[in-house]
C-alpha cells in the first residue's frame, strides 16, 4: 500500500492474493477454527518453504514420522505438488512470535483420515506438538471426519505421549515391510454420544486406510 509501484511490493501482494484465494477454495481451511492463542494452522505453501526446510533439517524427523526426505526447495515443491493432486492437506504450524515451528498433515479417505505431525528441532519440548495436534483434532471434529488414524514409531515416546493426551488409543495390528516398528493408533470423532466402532469394523477401516497411505498391515 505504501509502495504501490515497487516491483517487490507488487510481487509480494500478488503472492499473498494467490495464497488467500487457495485458502478460501480449500475444504480443509477455516480461518475461524485454525487459531488458538499464539498458535495457528495455515495451509502449507511455497511461501513456507525456506522456514520449513530449516526446521526439517534433522533427518530423524522424517524417520520418526515416516515422511519423505525433504532437503531442497525442489523436494519441497514436488511434495506440495503431490499433495495438491489429492484430497489431502498439509498445514504449517505457526507461532505468533517464532513463525513456522512445524507441520501437521491429513490423508483423507471417505470419513477417515490419517494424520502426522512434527515440530522443528528449534522448538521441541515446549508443548507445541501437543497443542498443534489438539487444534487439528478440534478442526476435524467440525468436518465430515469420524475416524482419525495415525502411526507412530514405537520408540518415539514423545509423540506417543502427545497422542495419548489427544485421546488416541493403540490398535493391536502391526505394520510390515519398511514400516515395521510403527504402532497404529485410533481416535473416534462421533456426533452422537454412545455410538462406538466394533473391533471388526475398526480393523476393516484400518486396513483400508493403510492401503490408502501405503502402510500395509501384517495382521
């Protein structure tokens, strides 16, 4: 507004307008539900990439969450392009003072989702993972989603505590192949109190969700 003829200002304005248009068009974004105190969720896009790469630089993050390695702007752009081709969503976890601190993601199949989350190494141990996950769950509870699945490396005790606090419960089915050592967990989001999910139905749902995300079950 103060530099209407400056090329850099015009470029930034255009990028921000494109970002807002994408957010408004997405079924996975509602600005009223995506903020709590100093923490908020934004749909991950090109403007987040530099901070994303900086916070994702610890290779153990990808190993613990089962996410692909992202070490360059080209890797990040390819990852975002793949997400854009699906009915899935990736969110940047934004802090009012620190900016980008991590990410959460949603893989969708009918009324089910599989989520993942991570906090950058500069901001771990501050409770941000718990808050971001619970904020995501509250947003999903207002959508069509009724079952939330996730998988966590058995030795990742910090993430398991976050999921326990969010109400997830472990499922007694094992992954196979490259995903051995991961624990599956489930959270039911029900509109009608008292309606649960039978064990057989839960197993079938888990199998379909795992097939969708490429994490096959051993049993």
